[in-house]
């Protein structure tokens, strides 16, 4: 019911935005920039791949891929591009909207401890979550939360109540993720992945003031993050097929086997599928990949973001997906802590996407957040953002909530 209501609201918003765009003159430079070009090419690549390989899945591709991507981008573009004023207030409104559902989500976790929804795989238990979903959603959803609420805190730091709400919501997210056990809501006994991600994110962001003074910061771009993730993917897939050495030692430190809990068999079949159709992929075919677990003898997940793109949409989809990510931060500044936060969120998601199930919708959200901030938000708030110290994000004294320059008066 909740999902249906949200879908209807999104459809109404999408139609309204198309109406606004049709009535208002859009300059060519705004309508056809690099990110839009590669985004459109990626959508076309997916459509061609689906039409050639799995034409019976074309409707599924339109409803589950094309519409969510295009409608979300158009809605956000209309919000921020057609009226470039009040960027801070718009970000704050989005954070409040998302925060409301996070609090409702947390309430359902407490009231229905064993979950409302149980997936078809009996041992994969999905908690009572409208937003968080199963624990597999921890890796992709946490960076988006950190990114949006961190942006709101930085841009609206003078608003005391606003900051309190953001900090409280981040705390609820932390409790929720760290309490998602295998059999229901288990307070502070769930995924260690969320804890490691959260602590790593905060630590690196606190050090941003020092990092931005070094030349290393100039290498920290979305393009380079993508390149690193692709290289790491190739290494992991190769190592999982039987190599050992340093990688084996590092993997064992985290309690994993060299086959990454059996994912090696899935990745081997994924590579075979790429060789079968390297240019356009196999489309949306729900191909069965034999897995290692006797309880789940078959699986349709590939457990790797870049491999899944290459399998489904081939080389064309792979390259266009890489490029639309790469150009998302071209209009930003390496001195900008918000842009750094977006890229750090993308980096966390990239690490999770090496061996985890991550829906591309989460990646698209990070793409859009990064792109929209660098294209519209940074230039409107340049002075305030560049003067912001990353340590201020974690200060709780009175000066934190006072405008710069007025605290000592």
C-alpha cells in the first residue's frame, strides 16, 4: 500500500515536471550536457540489449529501469534547475521527507520485531522495513543517507532545530542498521558492515581539512573511483578462481574464504555469459547461476555491480554507465566538502558493490545527488561551503549553531 501511494505521487510529480519543462524555455546547454548524453546512451543501450536478447522483457525494462531513472532525474532537474533559488531549503525539505520515513521505518522494526515481509528464500528474512529492506540494503542505502543529511547539516548549520533533527535521524539510522540480525530486530547485534562503513566515513570526512591541502585530493574523483572499482573487481574475480598469497591473507582477516563465500562459481558463469554476448549483453534474462549453497541451489544474482552491467547490457552499457558516473563531478571543486562527501559516499558504495547485491537504483541516486550538487548547489553556496570546516559537522557546542563571525560577539 505504501509503495503504491509513493508510486502514484511520483507519477503525478513526473507529469507535472514534464508540463513545467514544456512551458518554460530550457537552454540547450542545460538540456544536453555530458552527463545527460551518457545517461541517455546508457538507457538506449539497455533498451537495445533487451530488444535483441529478451524482447519479452521489454515492458519490464521500461517499468523497472527506464521509467525510474528518467522520471527521477527529470523531477530532480526540475526542482533544482528551473528555479535555482533556495537550494538549501530544497535540500532540507528532501532530508525531512526522507527522515520521516526513516522514523516510521524504525517504529515498525520495534513493533514487529520479526518483520512483516518474509522473502521466498526462507533463511533470508526481510525485516519490517519500507525503506531499509533486508540487511543487504545496508551497504547502498547508508551512503545516500549520510550524503543527504550531511549536506543538509553543512548548508543549514545555523538552524538549531534542523541540526538536531538531522543528528537524531542519523542516530536512528545507525541503530537500525547495527540491529538488523538474521532473525529479526536485535538491538546492536546485527551487521558489522554498517558500523565499519559509518566509522570509516566519519573518520575520513573529519580529516578532510587536511586531505584537501594535499595533491592526493585531486585524484579523488568519481572517474578514478570507478577505475579503481573495475580493477579491484578484476583482481577479486581472478583471485577467487584459485589464486592465493597476499589477497588470501587479507580476505581471511575478515573471516571470508578465498572464494568469497562461494561467489567464485557465480562470477565464473557471469564471465562465460559476457563472452557469449560481449557487445550488447544477454538482456534482462533471469539466467540461473549455480551457487555453492545446497539450500539455495540456484541464484539469479551476480554479486558484483560492474559484472552485472556487463552481463546484461554488454560493453556498450558498461562504457556508457562508466562515463555517466565519471562526468557527474566535473562541475565541482576539490576544495568542496560536500562534493567530497558525495564522492566518499560513492566510494563506500563501490566497495560494497564489489561482492554484494546492490540495485543500480541506489547507484543512480548517488549519481544524481553528486551531479545536481556540483551543477547547481555548489555555485550558489560557494563561499559558505568552502569556509566550512569538516570538524564543525561533529561539534555540539553553542558556537556550532551560530553564524560564522557572530559567535564571539
